[in-house]
């Protein structure tokens, strides 16, 4: 859909903005919003925080240091997540890493929110590990100021159009979830039931496995494979004296990013770093046991790993690829055994105690071949959905920027009379039909 431009423009005098409609003023964010800092107010310590949500740029926060505000507000990040403004109405608590705002007279709150999302935060944030914004820089950020009537119309237009885009994004995210669920189900069925629906079955004696092929062996992973411990004995872990050497160093993120094989790495250790770590040989199956627990991949090179990663070397009658799929199928059981502190984590004893079932080698090879083909299909569909999301997010940002900076003229815009195409139930049904059709090809 294309939108007209304003009949006449002027030079705004602001580099990032360029031209603006000739009848718009050029001002500062402080002309739309009065910016305030969240604080730890002693006067509200006795209040029950359960009555109202705690809101921040990254989502919901703890109640440790917060300030209660009642009204219409645009929240802006002061530290950390600085580039995700939020629009809030009603009473809420905000943490002291946030700026809350009061919407000024002659400002339409939703327009102010959309305008805030276009701030080029990278021009103002400090170049540190924890990006931060100053109240002065936010307040004096230059931006165009249309009339209240135009602000209202722009916000009305954007509420409608971004809702449609958000529905499409939600659809693609749900598709990715369905693909992951289906992928997990296909893997679990293949490595616990086999590919022959007529094979005689037996009770495995393990609740989550249920019945398994009668000729398959059931055993704990500690007996099916040798489990190697990762290691990193030096603290602090980020000591620069340990890095930038000749030894590849893989971490949980490298495991998560890999599809089946780890073929690249982002960090290396020097002699000093290697001395406090543990190496895994090429061809080792590795698993993350902290953060993104249960992610697995096969090393394509010798590498060092910390204690958040374990390695597996299967016994001779179990293929490496089948062991990977077997471990992938047991992720829910592994998660049940994890401990919770600041993040979920496993240890070798818990991983080794989980049971799997193992067919003869020839069946393992057939199952791996089948699953490789199926997983490739899932991967293609997931990448397509992820690409669609990225394009829609880009489209959403561009549309907001174009509307609030006057690059498009929406003064005469009206919502279409027929919005049935964006009915959530209709879209959901259509998505699931497409999902089934794509997988059946």
C-alpha cells in the first residue's frame, strides 16, 4: 500500500530528519513530554505492589526500587534497554533505570509514543557495556511537531496499521513455535518408536518412553556414552589475559547457533586460558547444560569448553548422529532434572541418569537419514518465517517513521470498511492449514 506525500515541504534544519511538511513546527521532545526519573520513594514502601504492574523497557521488573505513577505516560529507558519506549495508561510502578513522562497539554499521548520510537538512540547513548541515556539528551531531541489534530490522526492511522503488521508477526512467530513442536515430536517418535509401525513392542519401564521396539536396548546415557566435563577454573571468566590465542573456545551460544555441526567460533584462548580449560576432540557431541540447556551440536574441530558445556563420545555400537537425536528427544526429561538459581542448569550426573533407547546400528543409520531430511524441511520453513518477521519489523518501523516525520500524508486516511481479513481466528486457521500443507510436500 502506498500513501501520498504532503503537498509542500521545508528544510527542517535537523540532519537525521531532513525535510518536514511546511506547516509543521520543529521542536524538542520536551515540548511533547515532561520527563521524570523513577526513584526509590520511601513514602510508597508500605504500599502493596501487587495492586499494579512494574513496567520497564525490557518488560516487568522486581519491586526493589520503584516509583508509583498514575496517568498516561511514555516510558523511556535510562540504562540497558534504551531503545524500546512503552506507552502506559493507569497506575503502574516504574524502576529507577527508567524515565517516566507526563504527557503535556496539546500532546496526543499515542503520537508522542510513536515519535519516541523513532529517536536515533545510538546518537546519544554512551559507548559502554550498559548503554545509557541522559534526561537532557532525551528532552532536547529535535523532532517535528504537527498540530494536535494531525497527531491524533497519525496515531489513529498507526494504531490500525501496526496492529495489522503485529498480527502477521504473531502469525509467523506462532508458525515457528508449531514447527519446533512438530520437529520435536517427529524426532521423539523416530528415536523411541522407530520407523516400522508393525514392529513388536515392549514396555520400556520408563514412563516418558512408554512402549519401545522389543529388540531395542534401553539404558541410561551414562552407559551409552562417555561424558566429558568442560572446565574453566579461572575467575573472573572475562579476564582478557586468557583470550586471543591459538585455541578455539566454544560456549553455550556457539552450541545454540549451530544447526547440527559447529563449524565456527567467536573466541579463542591463549596458552594461559587453555591451561584452565578442558579440550574436546573433533567429532565430540556437545551439549549446553546452563542457560539454553539441552542444545546439542557436533564439533567439527578440536575446541576448549567451559563447565557450562559437556561432551559425549558414544560407545562403538551407537552412532554419533543417533545419539544427538536421542538426546534432543529427551530435552523435556532433562529440563525436569535441572536446578533453578538465576538460570536453569544441569550437571553430568543428571544428564547421565536420563534413559534412552538404542536400535541396532543399521536402524540407527536409517533413522538418522530420515530425521536429517525432515529437519532440513523444518529448518527451511523456520528460516522463511524468520525472514518474514524481519521484513515485517522493518516495514513497521519504516511506516512509523514515515508517518511521524511527515514523509507520508495520512490526514485523509480512513480505516477500510471490511477488516475481516485480519480476524485473528480466520488467520490462525489459515496459518495452520498452510503449515500442514507445507510439511506434507
